[in-house]
C-alpha cells in the first residue's frame, strides 16, 4: 500500500506511488526471469484502450522543438523557480526560526539557573492589545466617596448568577401554585378532622365561636412588702437555729421558735365565715314589699322595710375574707382573749380597722408571744404611739433587771489535732463571686504554663527562630561499618536528642509561618512528627535534674574555655568569626532553608 512506502519515500526523494510502482515492476521482472521469458517490454505498459490510473507518474516527455519563444521562456522560468528551493527568502525564514528557538532555549536556561539559585520570578503574562472586557470595564468612572457607609452596596462575587437562573426563579411563586398548595393543606386538614370524628357543625362553622372572657380576679389582700418581711423573718430564724444547733445545746432550742411549719391544728384550710347580712337579698325583700303595698286609702302603718345604708347609690357590700393560717399567731384560737387578739380579728387577711375600715397590716406570726399585741388597740396618733413605746421600754428594763445573776460556769475543750485548729469553720454558707473564680483560674493556668515552659527547650523559651524542616542528615547512617570513638558516640547521642526535641517542638510549639509563604511540601506534616515521636519518645525531666545538668554544662564550658584559650575573647574577635561563618550560609527562598 502507498502508506507503507511513505517512510522511505522521503529518503530517496520519490513519492509513495512511485516507490510502489517500482516495486511492482521489479517483481514482474523477477517473475519473468524465473519463467524464462524475455523481458522485452515493460509489464506496466498500457495496452490499447486502457486508461492510465496514475497519469501524474508518467515520465516527462521532451519538449517539442517547434514551440514559440514565449512558451520556451515560460518553461525555462518555471524550471528555474522549481529548482530554486534554497533561495534568499527560504534562507531568511529558516534563520528567523533558528533565532527564535535559540532565544527560547536561552530564556529557559536563565529561569533554571535563577530557580537553582533560590530566586523565584513571577510568571509573565502576555499583554493583549486592546481592552479585556472580561477583566475590566472600559472608561469606568468610580463615584466619589461620600459621608454615608456604602459597604453593603458592594457587589458580592458569591451572589447567585442570574444568567443561569430560570424564569420561574426570577418571577417567584405563581398565584396558581400558591392556591394549589393551600388546597392541599385544606384537604389534609379536612381528612384529619374526619379521622378525629369532629362533628360537621364545627367543620361548617355554622355556630359562631364563643369568645373567652378574661379571668377577673380580686386585688391581692397581701402586699409584696409584707411577703418580703415574712420571708426575711423566716430566713433569720433558720440561720439562728442552725448556729444554735451546731453546739448541740438543748436549752437554746426551747428559746427559738420554728416558723417554717404551721401548727398541726391549723393544717386544714378553715372555712370562709358566713356573711352576717346579705345586702342584695335584703334590698330585694324591700322591693317586693314596696310593690305589694295596698292602697293608702286604707290607712294604717307604712310597710315595714329592713334597715338599709343609704351612704351611696348602690347597697354597701361586706368584704368577705378567708382566714390565713400562715400569718396568724400559733397556739391561739378564735376564742382567745380579746385583749391578746388584733383589732378587727387577727385571724383574717387582711385585718380591718374597726374605726376607719382601712386594711391593716398582716399580723406577724409570733410563736413565743414575745410581741405583745396590746398596741393594736392603741390609737395611731403620734402622742399615743410615743407613750406606748416608752411603756414597752420600761417593761423590757424591768424584765432584764429581774434576770438572775450569771454563774460564769463554762468548759473549755482543747482540740486533739492541729488540723482541727487550722481548718476554718465556715458558719455562713457564702457563694464566691464568679469574677474571683475566673481570676484565680487564670492565675493557676498562667502559673501552670510558666512551670511547663521551664521544662521546654531554650529556643522555645526565648522565642528564637527554628528550622521548618528537620535535617536528618546530621546523623550517621545506621548501617555503617566505621567504628565510632567514645566522643563520637556521645556526639551522636546529643544529635539524636536534638532531633527528638525538634520534632517535639514542631508538634506542640509549631513555628508561625505566614500563609503567603506556605507551599505544598515545605513543612513536614503533623503525622510524620507524631510517627517519629512514637518510635523515639520524648523524655521529660524534673527541675532538679535540669538544674543539675545546667551546673555540669557550665563547669564543662569553663574547662573548654580554659583549654582553648577563649577566656578573654573580645567582642571584636567574636564579631569577626560570626561574620565569616554567616558569609558561608546561603538562604534559598524557594526551599525556605
């Protein structure tokens, strides 16, 4: 096939068809020689009536001699052009291509050398002539900044792409879709109501729903101030009882009353007292009597009416109060002496003053009858109250004077151990302030961090720069046949411990690297550090061991200085050596080392 001859056709300067024809011709000639026939004519010669399938492969015929001069000139010019394949233009184009290739190779070599030297160059982008409408807006004029904040008007790149939204997203929910959704909800509700056996009257809403009225309650009979006073008295009595019961003295228990529980006889809620007179029923009887009056012509007495109070337009109502068993004095009943009961009845809440009809304060529970209630019958004028207070003071002084003389009989108990003396006795349960708790916690955390920092390496304590990658090449190969001296073995142990400390610091105190300088493969992953620490665990030492090691190190440093003659090393000599060592170091930004 011609495609098989294309590989060698360019080598011999012929086409694939010519090569194929030559191959077939040689095969035919070889076949005739085998058969003993004479190779008179070419086997590819066309017979009369045949058409040449490849006329372009015919041999060139000689030009006729009787051609015109114009035709001969044209043919000579064509031969010259066909023969001039390496003319000036072709040589110029070949030279230009060669220069471009040389320039490209030189640029590639330059970038490689710079990269090997640690210099990274940003890739240059080819500048296009004209405006890039995808990257910028032509002739854009930004508005001048004003007085108001317009940060919320800045275009958000993460906003939805409106070019990819459908029409239904832009139009929103259609009215037909909304109605269809509401119909489905109604069908679901109706189905649920039928399953719950709700009557059809309710479903059809034939009967209007009744409105619920607000619950109107009477005003509270006890004020908030009275409730707070009762609570304070209860807390004070409980605190006093706890203090007295700690020593286990029984006489003090009898002098303190327990106000937390009500007496057993008053645990049941008493019945509300009945009304003495029903004003509304009384007025109704009066109206009935007036409507049934006979004619005045009969004479006689007027219709007897029950007494009414005409102080207002409406009949006066009597306030009905419920007895309060919590705020009453225990060990007393409603049949007690009237002199020891508050005015208006001390067992009702609120207490009504008989003279003024105003609501008096709730009587305080007094189990031991210490607070005398004779003052309840005393008038409320300043002069009477002053006389009453003076009488109370005189009664108190007379009671104190009648007390027996103290016997000064007491016992001293010495604690058995010193721990009981040192242990503070917290008589009052106090809650510590949260600010003090937070301050103490932060102080403890800071002290713990400082103690832990003292056991870390010196670069971490001093916040010195540390290598990003751990260089494992400082260690000797593990499978080396060269025997090591004692000094070399000690040096290897020091290097091994140093590498272990570098891995430990990289895990628990990683160096801070800017985000723009981080690259893939620059920093050893956390997992690799942890794997190394599992194989070579990091040992921690106490402060005493570290201090002892520091002392040994300082002594060894003195011995080395004396042996090498570095005791009186000047600052100039140290600076010179430091600069010489620093000049040998080259920092590669590409590798960050």
